[in-house]
C-alpha cells in the first residue's frame, strides 16, 4: 500500500513541493536578519524617496525577500493542481516547523556556552561567539510573530484571490490568476508584518510604517511580475512529468469539479 502511494506521481510531486516550500520558508526566516541595499547590489545610488512625509527612503530590504516570492509561486502551483486545502495544509506545516525552529534557536541561545568557544574567534574580529550567535538567531519576538502571522494571512488571501480569478477566467490566462493573487497577497504580507513587528512591537509612527510598506511592496510587486514566466515554465514541467490527462484531472479536482466519464 505504502509503496503504491509513493509510486504515484502526483503524490511524489506534492511531497517534493512541500519539502521545498517548508525549507525555503525556514531559510528565508533564518537569513531575514540581514538587511541589504538593493541599489548597492545593482550599482545604483540610493533612491532617497519621500513617501507619506517620510524622506530619505531607499530599498534597504531584508534578505528574506529574496526567497519569499518563491513561496507565493509554489502556493499558486499547489493551488492550481491540488486546491486550497492543500495550500492551507502546507502553510500550517511550514508555520509550525518555523515556530519549532525558533524555539530550538531560543533554547540554544540560553544553553551555557563552553568557555573556550566564546573567545575562539577573537582573532577573526569576533569578541564573543555567544553574542554573535544571539545576534544572528535572536530576532525579536514581535518580528517572529509578525512574520508568521503575515505569512499565514497572506497565504490564505492568495488562495481566495487565485480561485476567484480562476472562476472568472477558467483555464485561460493562468498567468493572470497566479500573478494577480501574488500581487494582492504580497501587499497584505507587507502591511501585516510591519504593523505587528514595528508598530505594535517598536511603536513606529503610522506614516513611517506605511512608507516602508510602500517601499517593500514596490520590490515585491516588481518581483511578482518578473517571475510570471517561471510559473508557466514550472507548469509545463509538471504537465510533462505527470502527463497531460493526469494534470487535467488534478486541475479539475483542485477546483472541486468531477471529471465527466
């Protein structure tokens, strides 16, 4: 029985997608503590934008945004072939494992360090390995909470928008439902995480929260558009892997439609 299930191509595909989805989300959370300059990466001067009265804003982004767009692409793929219940399932799995990972980080930070280890990298410019470890893994609880809540809420919004567009367009314009749902859900994600992490957690002004939200969303919106061809490519590879007829059945089942015999 188990062997027959594992030989089923749609099942194997779902397991692979889930594994990548969870790993990608966890990596994004782990590297999210580093802020990089998008202008610096592209060799451009700082944007120095003025939004909602807040001046000097540039595209200084968390490294997590490099990976989060992939999560929404995967969400759309799962939506297309497995349906909203599957998206909710992998989202809850991802959030549960991320929460578990941060619990382990917290415990690791508070375990008494070995004396030799604390000063083992002084020669490399690190005065205390314990402090360095805490600085890397010790994100504020408000940031962790904001990130997890934003992730769940935006995933569910993505599901709703995706299927509303699909009911209107049918099998036509798959890029529209994928990109459209991502554009909406990324806006929600940007707003929720900033409100929880920085308005509630650090008492930022509303004008600054909204200004930073706009800057972050400009990046996410652009990435959603640029990654649209990737969705078409991935879907073509899935169709080739499971076969056209199986892919058609999966899409119908995802919409809750029984295929006519």
